[in-house]
DNA sequence: TCGTGACGCACC
DNA sequence: AAACGGTGCGTCACGA
C-alpha cells in the first residue's frame, strides 16, 4: 500500500495505491462511505479496446479529495473488487464514459448497458456548456483543458507533464508508454488517481453551468451515447478475403501509375511540390495559388490536364487515388479488425459545434459514395442482410419546419420536388436547383453556388433569387437568427441546445440551426430504435442515415420497421425515410444491377 | 524521431 | 455588400 500526497491550489488530496490484496480492505471502506457517488477512470495499454493485445491495467475511483488506484492487471481479487464496485455505486462520474464502459465490458465482463444509466459524463456537460473546440475560441472537451479552465492551470500542466516525462525517461513515445510503464510506478499511479479527482471536481463545477434550456439534454445525450457505444461494441463484419484482394489490386495499380509518373519526371506523386515542378518542366502553366501562395495542384487542375491528354496528370491522379484508397481505407480496416474479423468504429456522439457526431476508426462519414468498392468491404453478419435507412431531404424538411415557410411546407405536404421548384423559379436544370438548395443552407452565396452547380456566377445569382422568391420566409428566418446571434452570441435550438455563433460569421447561424436540429432528428430516431430492441442490429449512424445488419428472412420487414421508427413529424412537417435492403454487403447499395449479380455470397 | 501546419480529398 | 457549414485522415515538409 502506498499513499501519494498532492495539492490542488493548496488543498491537499491523497491518492491510495493498492498493491496487495490486504490493501483492499481500505478500498472497500472508502467505497462504502462514498456509495452514493464516485468518479471512475481506467488506464489501458492503448485506445484499441478491441484488439487482441489490448489490456486493462488500472481502474481508479475517486472523490474531489481522494482517489484509489486498483491494479486490475493482476486480475483475481483486484478485478473482482472492481466489478463489485462498478455494480454497487449508485452514481458514477466519468470523463468520456463511452471509452471506459466499453473497456470494462470487454475486459471485466460488466455490460455497458448495466452502467450507463447511472453515469454522469463530464464531457457531455462540457459540450452542453460550450461546444467549441480550443481552436474555435472555446475550452474544448479534454479533461486537461477543462481542468485548466475550471480548476487550476498548474494542476492541468503537471498532470499532463507526468506521462510526457515518463515517456522521455523510458526513452519511448507517449503512445507506447501506456503499455510499458510499471503498473506501480509512482508517477503513473499519481496521474491515474488525479484524473478521477479532477473528474469529480469538474462534475461539481460544470453541472450548474449547463444552461437551463439545455438541462433536459443531459439525460438525452447520455442515452444517445449509450446507443452509440452499443454500435461500437457490435462492430461491423469485414469481408477479409475481399479486402485483401482489393488491397493487393490497389497496390498494383499504384505501382504501375507511379512508374509512369517517374518516367515522366515525377518521383513522388504525393508531393504537390514535385508534381508542380514536373508539370512546369513539361510546359504546363499553373496559375492557381493556395491560401499560402503556393502553386495549387488539385484534382480539378489534374483532371483538366488529363482531359487534354497529359499523361503525367493522369498517372498522378491514378497513383494518388490508389494510394489513398489503400492506406486510408482498406489496409486500415484490415489493421483495425478484431480477432473475430470485426471493425469497431469510435463514435463521438457529441462532437461538432452543432453537436454533429464524428466517427473515427472506420471513418464512416467519409467513405467514397460514388464507387461501391470500399463499402463492399463491410458485410452483414451470417444469415443477415444490410439495411440502410436514410431520411428524405432531412435538412430541407428541418428548414421548412424551423422557418415555418408556408410554401416550403406546402410543397413538402404535397409531395412536390423541392429541387425542381428551385430550378423552375430560375429556369435552370434540376441539378442546379438541388445544388443551390444545399449550398444556400450551408450559408453559401453566388460564388459558392456557381462553384458547386457548375454555372456562371450570374446564373447562380438568378437561382438564389429564385430560391428566396419561392420560399420568402426562409430568408427572414435566417435574418432573425442572425440578429439573435449578434445580440447574445449564440442561438438556441428547439431541443434547448446553445450554439455559439462567431460575430464575424453571423450568416452561419442558419446552417448551425439546421445542422444541429437535423442531428437531433437522427438521434431521436436512433433512441427509438435502441429502446425498441434494435441495438444488436445497428452498425453505424451517418448524419441522416442508419446502417443495420438484420436477419435475411425478414429483412424487408425489418428495414421498413426501422424506417417507421426513425420517421417523425416536426411541427407538422413529415420527415420520412427511405428504407433499403442493399444486399449482403454495404457496397451493394451503391452498385448497379449487373454488379450486384456478380457479387453473391 | 516526434509533433505540427499546410494541403488535398473523402463525405453529409 | 457578401459571406461554403460541419467533419477525419494521409502525406509532405519542416523545425525542435
């Protein structure tokens, strides 16, 4: 048994490090005394919870003044005591609970469903107080930044410095120190214990700072996080043979393209500088410049040159694409999969300033959609099919509900084609109307519309004017939001969420409102699915879409049920869904008929 | 050898 | 007067 003293702004705190089973008596007394509420945290060998080599090393429990660190790595009675404690505590404060709950689920066998209902996640509180990141003028959501802002900057620095110093001492990197450091190293134990003390203090500090309007969101965001953590635990089955084949093919394509590029004077197609030099050596003039004044060599330029017959441009495009597809997607899937061949995404259910989610691990939000080959890597469970259900023009319907624009609402009620209406108002093609609708909601002007729709700026101006004439109350709504934002620095969504709006970019208020409210539509749908027993079938949420793996023998029924549960009326505007059973792989939804016939299981 | 900024590119 | 919102990630180039 060891005890470490530390001071936070002069106040003494103590960290008890359990070493022997006899030490557990003191720990049990501590738990009994604080059964009502404890903070908790864990230290693992890494963030890859589902990999075969990942281990749980420490579990820590704390109060604002005291922490106990249990070396669960030793197993036996230590692990058993932690299990009992996790189950017995009435309320648990955790910073980013999704991570720890999955760790305990995987390594201790305590199901995350059992623990989520009693968790208070300080990261959730922090986001509801200020969703901005550190580089956006906010505090960010990291424990370190929150400690510096709300508790004590010196403590934050010292806690952070501990592990950096340990890594240096052990001549290793910050990423590797977690698995190498002795489980009873004083600095490691101090660091581990401090985190729970800080989380316990943060909970007290942050809870009263959540705006009254956002209080109901506390429960709701914990439930959304729970549903997402179940999806993470489920994982998405990888078609290993297909992925290996695709990887090999991409490697061959990249190699071939690189050889051509090298023959034409460019050794590294990934280096914009080298490509620019090689192109100029061939007599190409590069007029575009980046923000920092460098020669701009992007896909637009390269495609144009390739279209004119430039072989180097073509080779560079091919080499870059094959390399990116292999390294960013396929090889990453193969590296990430667990021993059952499943990939576990990491879903940050409350991420952006607008509360939009982000997904890493499987970067599901950014997989190519124009080509099925990458998504084809992911398949339904045995005996299942993939169902994909998305909302129909979610953001525009949300805009109709929010702005109360009579004509937009009437158009949706009548089942009219909003993109066509916008197009007709300016007598342009439907595609131009569609691009304008989206770009307008993104806060774009004539220049942006011209860019995305591929029309001259003069035409873009006309289409925007047509949009505003078609839906006169939308522009008024945008202005009202801008005024509110200018007055108080933030706007409040229908769910009570505060969205800070930078005064220099007041025009983005409309987009923030629509994006955030749409996110909440999807989240409510996810919660209905989760509470309706669909948790085991859910795979990924992607903005306005949910992907699921459902038993094949009732897949059509299942997809329709999912669509039903997700659909909702918002202030009289129906936000409906398009359920689709794609096939045995996710990619099947992006194939044509002929391709589907070639890909059978 | 590491961390970081710039760039480009994938998506809704 | 006009205003492109929100993400993740790989590579290169550079400085500590």
